[in-house]
C-alpha cells in the first residue's frame, strides 16, 4: 500500500513514466507551437507598448515613429529566423546558443551564451507572468494591489503543470495559445476594417497627450534608438525552437523548421498590426491600462468579447513563461553534463521532465517578481539584452561552423549567418548603451557573475574527478582495521551491532561514555559477567558530552597509529511511528555528522526495528541479562 504522500504525489503529477516512454513524450508541430512559441507570440502584448512608453515624451509624435520602428524590428526578425533555420538543420539534436558557441568558438563564448540564456529564461518567466497579470488588473483595477501574489501563484501553477511532463504541459497550454491567436486575428481584422472604412473607435478613451517639442538631433536619435531597443522585446523567444529541436517528433529538424516559420509569420503580423492600430486609434500607454487592452476596448467595446480578449491575453502571457520552463531545464541538464552546473540538473523526474531545473527556475523567478513588485515596466529594461547576445554568439558560431566544414552551399550559409550575427551584434550594443542606466547594468553585471559560478562548479568537478580517479595502487587490504561500537547498555540493539562488527574485523571495541558514574560501574560489572569476548572501554565525560569523548577516542586511535582504518558501527533505534521517533535521542545522526569530514573513519549504522526485529538466534540468554539491569535498558 502506498503512503499518503505517494498518493498525493500521483494525484498532482501523475504516475511515474518508464524511460522507454521518452520518445512518446516528444512534441508534434501544433503542440510545439504552443509550448515553444508562446513566448515569442505573446510579446505582442507588450512590445509596442514598451516602444511607446519610451517615446511618450514626444506626445502624439511618438505614434509617428512606432510603425517604422516596428517594421525595422520585423525585418530583423525575418533575418534572425532565416539564420536559425540553418542552425536547426546543422544541429538536429538541439542547436542552442551554448552548444553552437562552445563547439565552434570555444569554451568562454559558450559560457557567455549560457549565462545570457539562463538570465533570459528567468526574465522570460518574470516578464511574461507580470505582463499577464497586468492584463487582468487592466480589466479589474481592484486586483492591482494583489499583483505580486497573483504573479507568484501563476509561477507555482506553471511549475506544477510542467512537473507532470512535457507532453501533458503542451496539451494543457495548446488551447489558450490558439484562443489568443484567434482573438488577435479577430481584433486585427476588425480594427483594420474600421481603419479602412473610417469607422470611429467603439469605446471612448482618455485624451492622448499633445505633441512635445524640443527633441531634435542627437537627443531624438538616442530616444528613437532606445525605443527600438525596448521594442526588440518582441523577438524574445525566437531562439526557443532552435534550442529545443530534440523535443520534436521525428523528423525533428524538418518539424522544427516548419514550426519556426509559423511562429515568425504569426509574430510579424501581430506585432506590426498592433503598432499600426495603435497609431490609428491614437493610443498611448497609461499607468492603469495596457496598450493592448485599450486596443481591445477600441475595437470590441466594453462587452463580453473585450473581457474574453483580456482573459486570452492573460493566459498567453502566463503560458509564455512555459517556453522558459521547457528550455531552462534542458539547458541546465546540458551544462550539468559538461560539468558547469550541479549534476542534479541532469536527472529526469518520475514524469521524464528535468524536475530540478523546473523547480529552480520557479524559485528564482518568484524571488525576482517579488523584488520588482511584479511591475512589467521595471522588469522589461533587464529583458532582451541576453537574448541578442545569444543571437550574436549563435550566428557567429554558425559562420565558424560553415567555414570549418565547407559543405556544399557553405558560402551562402556563412554569409546569411554572418549578416545575422552582425545585425544582432549592433542591436546588442544599442540595447546595452540605451538601457544601461535603466537597469541594463544589472544584466551586464549578472552575466559575468554567472560565468564565474559556472567556472567554479566546473573546477570543482575537475578536482573531484582527479581525487576519485583510481591510480592503479593496491587497495587498503592489509591495513589494520578497528571497529568501534558505541553502546549505552547491554541491549538488543547493542548486541546486534556487536555481532555485525565481529563479521568485519577481529579488533572490535565497545565504547561507553560515562555521564553517570553509578551506571558506568554497574555496566562494567555486568559486561564482565556477559563475557562475549569484546572489551569494553569506558570514557569519562566530566561535562556530560557524548560526542566529544568519542571523537577524541577515535582520533587518538588513528593519530597514535593503533588503527589505519576505523569503522564506527552505531546501533540505531527505528520506532514504528513518528511519535516514537520524538521520544528517542538521535545519537546516531550526531555521530555520522561528527565524523563526516574525517579521513580514514567510516560510520555505519545497524538499525533495530522496534516491534519488527527478529530475535538473534545466538543470543538466547540476552533477555534474562537485560531483565537483571532494567535501569540500563531504559536508557536506550
């Protein structure tokens, strides 16, 4: 019968899956579009808004620039997507920026890409969920005060769904993604129809600020560049499909390339159309309502369709974080395999998901949301910088890849990836420069710190490998082995530990720490009567400490040359219930802890299961002995 914990675990996460089910957990194109493209598609909810927020100082003049800026970003998107198609076919196992940069440019560029990706995935969760909650608080302003709680609740929900496995999370997220796509198509279609026919907005909006003069020359150029840098948040998530080629059903490269094309087309149309409609309806960001919410009101009015649109926006933004939940654990497992992250990240959980990576991402993202109070505008400046660093390193790595292999058509591919690398490098510089004082400095600082941590972990594993490597020397077979058995009386647990000790060494010593002189004298007398052939050593403890005399005794055996190897065999009481555990000392745990970091000392336990242990055949007279000295037996 399973434990209550096991039953709850199965209810929440499902039954464990065998390893041979891994192939069946791979994604179809339709499911992958929901799982790996939701981040990119959902960025239309805040990309236009972020550009307008920067240009808001220009008043209505900002609307003049938003469409050209959006068009340039779409052109850049097309270039990056075409470049990533080459990566997908060149790395059918998953051509993440880390893998491509490390294989073709070296370890350090690979670590830079890895640090940038890890940062980006954490920010993806934070920004997407904060943006989704902003959509709900725009429709229901009374919920604004609960922003942080709603955000953290959404993070926990995503974590739990992803722990159920890749395929189940994809099935759960497909419907909201496609509902948002349908709602956006409807909003864009109706909005463009109104624009062409000259129909007014359905719902009245707050007056748009008047133009502000005085922005010319360098100041205006810098402002437009910063607006461009903020709008490039629309391209976040573009690399997710390239990173996750291995998650697709076979033929995985072909399916991934097709899905990438679908994602790019949807994103380009939605982003450009959102900017066009924002200009047409003269919509500017406000503290209480998002640009997309205002567009929904202008097109649909304040009825049920508008609220359905907001729910769909909330869902897609929250689920956009699933892109990070899909890719962060996979990247962490690759880094762990290469020795740059803890090896726990390599392990798949019961549902064949990288559970440790999922949990770690959820915890860090929740902390970040709490620190920034769930404000999208505060998190966005940190966003997208790492993405473009990864774009640049990945495409530069592909150039080196083609130059090295020189396969048929390598010149065309090298030029294409080179253009992608050059364009994204320029954007990276623009983002760092224009957003540096608005929070980008944090990312610029964090990425080197992450690299140092990754290198430190790798150095630890290198040292560990050297320490544990077998050098061909003879094992310690002929060294003197002494076994120490701590006892607190003549009891069945002590007898069981002594029997075990005699099977592993001829030099067995029972040790009793004397806290009460009367008990120690009685034990010495009855031990002599017992006469089992094992000497009893009584250690004085004037300060009533059990551990200090025992540690000093064992250290003395090793340091004085009486033993080359000491094994401490600890009799351990195992009660039937949790209540019984509370009523017994945890001396065995303290002993294991005390000797954990001491060389040439081994600690092992011999459990005695209360109410479940068989009587020892060769200790038939033990009951009578214990009955004669009950004051010792009750001290167990």
